[in-house]
């Protein structure tokens, strides 16, 4: 596999439970992949296949509810950050055409008295599906745990203290999103540029994606080709977001990716996926690290906090007015 498509499969247990040599190798490998393409696949991420199956069962049940039922859970003033977001709301940053999807978002639950609790709206509970509320909460916690350890490995790669990110992501503004790319009954009625998810980069530090129910995810390689990302069923896909790219002054790549439409004969089928967007607290300073700036790599971005950047991007993608 060439450097342009360096998407290795790494075992998170090598970092969490491994020898010093295994831990260093994991850190080097994830750093190199995030420097090359911004994507890896991860095994032993802390979720059982049984839990993943339960999650997708509940997600499919929610999205199979009638639109009028789902719309009870849409709260526009929350800018899509909690509850349901209906079809036609979100678009890629530079697109005028909305993505062909609807989604649900759950956020942080602060339980330790941290004053940041006041900044977060409560999660919306689905009255009809208590199992949905339970399983999304458990998946959120397990992916947050995995994400914190992945950030520790990244910190080591960047020659930062291993716990550099710990206090920044503790009670961070992370989001679990359940996405339904809905069936298209009449493909000829679509705008020419309508796709399941237009080409975009993620906003956050890193994204952890639980294997989707169908193919379609593609990344844009350095030489300008679209490359399909396929993971083993039990693995998750992890990629760099814009916040980590800004912090590292482009050393780690927030790679453009998209979800393409299926072949015409499959347009009437659904696709489901569940990404976890790992965000820091709003006050994290995203000013580029001094160690990532030199004469060959001058500072590329203005100083901004994570909260300011998130607000800016939510406006660009149409979720916030």
C-alpha cells in the first residue's frame, strides 16, 4: 500500500496493555498514518460485537419511526447538537445542496460537579425506545475511553507529555451521532450534486467511526484520487479532525472524505453509520504548537479556541444561523 493510502490496522491493546516497545510502535504507527492520510483502523477498541449489534438494532428502530414521531425530537435552537436533525438540514461546508441523510446526536453527561456542565444542554431521551437511550450512552462512554488513549499515543508521537490532552477532553464537548442515509425512491429527481455526504473534513480532534452498514466511505489521497475505506466488521475507523490539524500546523492531516451514493440498483436501500466526534472543552486553545512551526512550515492558522472554531463551522455547514 502506497503512502497515499497508508491506512494501517492497529491494535489499541498494544498501547493500553503493551510493553514499552509495543506502546512506542503503536504511537509511531498512528502518528505516521495521521501524517500521511489521517486515517487508521483500530482493533480492540473496547466494544463487543454484541454491543455494536445492539446499537445498530436500536438505531434502525429509531429511524424506522414515522417522520412526525421523529420530528418531536428535533430542537432547532440546539443547532443539531442534541436530539434529531431532519432531512435536508446539513450540507458540506462549500456545498449548496444538503446531504442525503438524517441523524441523531447525543452529548456529554457531566457527573463530577465540573462547572462545564452548565454549557451543555441535556441529552434528549427517546420515550418509545428506552434501549436506544441506554445503548447510545454506553457506546459514548466506551468510545470516549478509547479516544482518550488514542490521543495519549498521538501526544507521545508529537513529543508532548502523554497526558497533554487529558484535561482538555475530560468532560469535553464530544458527540455521538447516529446517521441514516435514507433510501431514494426516485434517483432522477435528485439535484445532480446530491450525495449521501459531500466531501468534507471533520471539525473535532479525532473521529471514531463504528463500521457502517454498507460501503461508501472514501478518502481523498494526496495525489487527488478517491480511495474507498474498508474496515473489518469488528474494527473502528479513526481519522484526524480540523482541530488537531490546526493544533499541529498541518503535521497531522484532516483528510477530505465523503460518502458516495450506492449503485443505482441500491439507491432504494438505507445505509447507517455511527461516528463519535471527540471534542475538547470549548476553552481549549488551538494555537499551533511551537514544535510544529519552523521555516519550512510557517504558522498556517490564526489563533482560536475550540469553542469559537466549532461555532464558526456549525454556521458554515448550515446547522447554526
